[in-house]
């Protein structure tokens, strides 16, 4: 009995982007491989929507745009394309389907993504010179972790019930209760 594992061939960025444009499901791309994304819960969607609405209202009339779930970020150093839950970018877009220099990225944690979002994905995102705030938002309780770039590197601050979350990259403070509106 042959128990060989078949590993699909690596694909180019162009082939990935071409396939992703017609695929009925989303895939992230890392080092030549595509990974299907899971769906989200209603709580996940409400939290991401709350954040999108708050950021969109704050940035209206500026050159910055807020994207939710369907626009990728390209990470050249990590050879990856990810779909952040929410992203702010102030760049002139190089491509209609992705951005390369986001200022702020938000990931809403789910049981299936929490380890990856707070581990390797965070490390990969932090290779972006433009990124100032990387935010991890729990679905299970009021717990927002903000990784912020400073003069001496990245530091992380935890915000919980009753606190205000400062987003230095866009000069905005958000009460944590606004992030979790209609959730808790």
C-alpha cells in the first residue's frame, strides 16, 4: 500500500490572484500555497461591522479608506496575501483587490484562527513598514489587544471592559463598548 502524500505545486502571485478573482470561496496565500478560509460567526461579523462603521465614519473625507473582509493585503517579505477582517489604507491602490501599505489591521479572533492571528500572521503583518496598529479582538469577552509600533519596536496593550482603545495610526479613540455593541 502506497501512503505517499501529494503536495500540490506552488503557484505564482498572478495565478493566485487570477484564481481568487473567480473563486466562490476566499483563500489566503502563503509562499506559493493557497489556504481556504473558514466562514465567520454572527458575533464575529457584528464586531467587525462595528469597527468598520466607527473607522469609516472617522475617516470620511480623508484619503484613507476602510476595507472589511474582502480586500487582501500583500505582504512581500512574507510572500503572503491575507484577508484582514478590517484594514485601513491611505495609499493609492496598486491593484483593485489588494493593498500593500495598510496603516491599521484588525483581526477578530475565532477559535479556529486565534493561534494563527496572534502568532505567525501577527509576525508577518509586522514586517509591513506602513503598519502602525495591529488589533486582535476577542469574540468571547471584552478583550482588545493592540500591538503598536513605537520607536523601540512593537509593544502590546490589553484593553477590557470600560476602557477606551486608542488607535494612534488614525488619531481615533474608541470606547470598547462601541466595538462590542449588540454583542454583550
